[in-house]
């Protein structure tokens, strides 16, 4: 996990070295009940409602921030969000 302050915002990133997320599935990640159907071979099935990232996005955006993900299949993912420093 990393933190960085720039201008009037603070950004946080969390990186893993997991299986990664295919480009075609990225748009589903922050949607309500957005679960990925085609889990890569070797990945364990994960239980959940598909609401965690949706709720996180709503909270971050209502706070004036941004949330995003970068991922490459076979190399892992980096989830990031930034918030304006005025709300901290």
C-alpha cells in the first residue's frame, strides 16, 4: 500500500501480484452487482455480492475524489483512489 500527497489531493494505491483482470472485464468492476464471470484458470472462486467496489466508488466520488484500477493479466492489479485534502 502506498500514499502520496500532490497539490491538494492525497492518493492511495494497493497492488497485488494476482492473476490480473482482463481489459474487457474492467468496466464491470465498479458497477452495482458487478462480478467477473470468467475467472482466470488457477484463481480461486471468490464469494461476494459485487457491491464492495460499487460502494467504494460512490463514497470516493461523493467526497470529491476519483477511483480507478490498472491491471494486466498474469501480473496483478493496482487499485487507486484520490481524495481532496480539504475533507481530511
